[in-house]
């Protein structure tokens, strides 16, 4: 059984299992990026660190987008040549 969906970041505790509810909450916060934002704002981030992080995130997103496009191309079913570039 899947955990009940949360409403406005509310996690339901089932059968007094608080640890499982905390795990679900941490997973939700991690997926939304709230934990990363909290860790970043805990300490001052120098301007060069900020620029480096932003550039890294941009490069990573471009790379991931390109890799997803290539993977989707390879996984297509209706290609005439199933193995492009191979003889």
C-alpha cells in the first residue's frame, strides 16, 4: 500500500509509526529541493561560490536534457535502423 498523499506538506502518521512518517516527509522535502535550500542558507555563500554553483547547475541541466533526448532516441520502437551507426 502506498502512503496517503500529503496535503500542503502534511504527512499522515499511520499506526503510530512516526519514523516512517519522518522518512516520507524527508523524501518529500528532498524532492522539492527545500532541504538543499535550507542547507545553502544556513551559512553565507560567497559570490564566487554562488556563481560556481549556478554555472554547475546550468551545465548539469543541459547535460541531463541532452542525455534524456539521446536515451529517448535509442529507446524508440519505430526506427527503421534499430542500431544506428553499427554495421
